[in-house]
C-alpha cells in the first residue's frame, strides 16, 4: 500500500497582470501567515467570521482615553493642516 500523500501548500500564485493581489495576515497556530487572494469573494469565504466574543472584546477598548485631550489634539491637527486645494479637473 502506498503511503498517503498530504497536500502541500503552494508557494506560488499565478494571476493575470490586471488582477489585484490581496494579502491578508492571520495568526495560525501562533504564527503569522499571509494568505494571498486575487478575488475578494474568496477572501470572505476563506476567513473565519468573527464570533460574538470577538465583537464583545472590543467594548471598552478605548475607555482609558482622555476624550477631552483627544478632541483637543484633533482640533489642533485640523487647524495646523493646510486645506486641500479645489479639484478643478474632473
């Protein structure tokens, strides 16, 4: 009986030059892995959907920030930045 061959992940991906290549970094078994896709629909199918616990873990993430200080900083940045010139060529 022949030994079972396990599929090996491909080290290359061939796409036509007009197709974008999208890299999504995920953590698998404690290692950062980049999955590359040429189709956005494939990304949604391949990535796990967030669980309710993932969503709940975001609650209160910024609760330790001083919002008055953050608003003052955003206001300072807004006043120090030069406005974008009008776009005349459309």
